C-alpha cells in the first residue's frame, strides 16, 4: 500500500510538472507562430505599399505635353493602364486588389479596411472612383476624372492636387481630403489593408 502511494506521489511530482512544461512550451510556440504570421503580414503590406507608390511615381514622371493641361491629361490616361496592370499583377500573386482615387480620410480608410476584412472582397470608399471614370471638362470634352486630382508645374512635376479641379467642373464642390489609394485583401493571410497616397504626393 505504501509502495503504491509512493509511486503515485512520484508520478505526480515528476509527470505533472513535465506535462505543465510541455503545455507551456506548446503555448509559447503557438504564440510565436502567431507573431511570425503578423510580422510576415506587415512585411507584405510594406512591400505592396512601396510597390504601388513607386510605380505611381514612375507614371507621374512620364508626363509628356507642351502645357500643364496636356501633361495632366497624359498622366490621367496612363493611370487607366497603371490600374489595370497593378490589379492583374497582384491577382497573379493571390492578392485581391482595387486601385482608386477620391475623397477619403484616415478614419474612412480604416473603416474601409475593416469592411473588406468582413466581406472578404475588395471595394472602394463611397466617394471614390476607378481610374477609367470619365467626366465632362470645361471645354465640354470628355476627360478622365482623375485629371481633377492632378496638377503639374515645371518645378514640382506631376503631383496629387485639388488644383486639378479646374479641369473637371463637377469636382468643384467636392470637399474633404483627397487621395489616390488602393484596397488589398490577402485571403491566405486573412489580411486586409488600404494604401493611402495623400495630396502632395509626386
């Protein structure tokens, strides 16, 4: 009887702490894996953000024309192809991606990212447009609406600016912060975020 009791005590003293240690280790490994996924997700977000902004800068720098308006219209037209290229490029990497421009602030961008996560599909803010969206210019000719969010001068080159409203009459009453942006959703990581490129970028 004493031997049996002694055996039970020895098992309790050695096996229970071992089990607790293994459980703690498993918990730590699980936590480490969680943080590793978070770090990888942030890394993906960083490089996607960088890729979008670098490619946009290249489009801005490619502006050609003999006047401010011609250069703005040239960039606006190229942005249609830029959007199509990026969406295809990221789709091939398993990333749902939607580029847009419009009136949006940081709080709205955060809300948009949460909505995308909930719906598991990309969308844009309520006051944002695709780059192939058209409008009527002051001369009654059809122009790309994104021209209204662009400006060009010899010193700064092309940049995002509400000065471009002068090219698109219907934007004259638009209020709030303006930006170019994109929404991304990575199903494999269950990650959604918004790339926000504010006025002044160029």
